[in-house]
C-alpha cells in the first residue's frame, strides 16, 4: 500500500469535514437561499407593487425613465387634493383624451392681476428635467445594491455557521473519541488543524459564493418578471449593472474580511481544543474578564477595541471605516487597510493555531 501524498491527505481531510458538517456548512446556506427565492417569488406573483424587493429596482426605473409616463397627475376636488400616478389615474378615469392645446395668453399687466381667479401650474416633463437629474454612480448602478444585500445575507449566515463549526470541531473529536482513529492514521496534528482552518477560510466560503451566484441570477430574473408585470422597461434594470465588477468586489471583500477574522477563528479553535465542557464559555469568558480588568485598572478599552476591529460589521463607507472586518457593500478599499493591525492579527492567529496543535497532541482527554 503506497503512502498518500500530502495533497491527497489534505483533500481527504477536507472531504471528511464537509461530510461530517454538511448540515451546517452546506445545507444551511442552500436552505436560506431557497427561502429567499420563495419569498421573492411570492412578492412577484402575489404581492404586485408591495414586494420584498423594496425600493431597490423601483428607484432605478423611476430615475431612468424619461418618456413622461411616471408624471404625477393632480385632481382637485371641492374639499381635497388627491395625487395619482399616471397609471393609477388611467385605471380610474380611462385613457386620457387628446385635447387641443391652446396658445398661452399674454400675462396681463401687474395692476390688472386678479388673484381670485383659478391658476394652473404645469411642471416640466421628466424628459425636460433629465439633464438636471443627478447621475447614478457607476458603482451603485442598477440592481447592484440589491444583489449585494442578498449576497451578504448568505455571508452573515456563513459567519454564524463557521463560528459554530470551529467551536465544536476539535471538541467533538475528543468527546466522541474519534481522535483516537485519526491519531492512528498517517496524519499529523498540524494537517488536521490546518485542514479544519481551511474549511472555514476556503471551502465553506466557496460553497456560499456558488449558492450566492445562483441566488443573484434568480433575483435578477425575478426582478425582470416583476418589471414586466408592472409594464415597466425591463432593460433599464441592467443598464448600470456590472456583474464582473460586482463579483470581484464581493470576492475581494471576503478576502479582506478573512484576513481580519483569522485571529478570531484561531482563538475559537484554541477554545475548542482546550475546553472540557463548553468551548463557547471558554472562548468568551477570558476576553470579557480581561476587558473588565483593563477598564477597572487602567480606564482604557484597548482589548475590547481590538476585538471589535476584528469582528465583522456592515461597512457602507470604506473611507469612514476602511480597515476593519465587515460586509463591504461597495467593495473594500485595500489602500486604506491598517496593515500593522492586520499583520499583528495574523501573527496572533499563527500563535493560537500553534497552541491548538499542542493541546490536541498533549491534552486531548475530556
């Protein structure tokens, strides 16, 4: 029997992890994506104008249309003023009549003005005001914000599933004694720990990105169907949409987030390797105790600040918050990254993984 080469060993370990934790790492994002598709489909086929798409693509359509069909008609009654959109007014009153347009009368001299008469104000059509309208940014064009939202819903799910996986993976091996089987195999502790870390950094995100791509394509299709049902210009939905750039921003955002999250993930693995009862309490309690002690003794918050900087959060303005881990809605700003802080976190991640390997090798009993 020939010995396995390291690449084959790594592949076997990754395959084993995905099979054992397929419920959380594979089926959870697939189920969430399927639920989102059903919700969006229901909004298209049963909710008419009221939809979970919100204002994302309706704003695009209203901004881009210049044929005047989105003008607002005003009906003045005896006691009230009612505002209708053009389509709603047509439904109530039928198609508009083609009445001849008379030449406007010359205004009377100021002394002859009669303020008791009725005046009519005719605002300019949308086509006339198109040049004055603010242009849509290339980065925010089309349905890109909506697609980013559905993508980062899955990324948010990924954060929770990977945290749960890391807290349990080394602990469960010791709890069910499967560590004895793997220690009898020609697999080193470093290979085992790094394979589990690679699942969080590469494999699980790869699954999420595939599911996210399918979900975004289905979202575009459902948006087109909804626009078609509302008799709105479907082609306007895709004018400012750059799928390649959007995918690149999403991938770059994850790479930057993964670099920031590395020490957090390594700390969770260390807690999983050291815990005898609850890895979660072992991971949280020392950090909370150290933060409280620092605040009481020195009045500073460096510990909690360092932890918060490495936790994911929504980053809508990369200029205001350029260097921390987050959900980068408009792409990461690599030039503004705090490299010393990130480098220190990566060094800490290496030390923590070394500690997890040592614990797995010498203190594996529960």
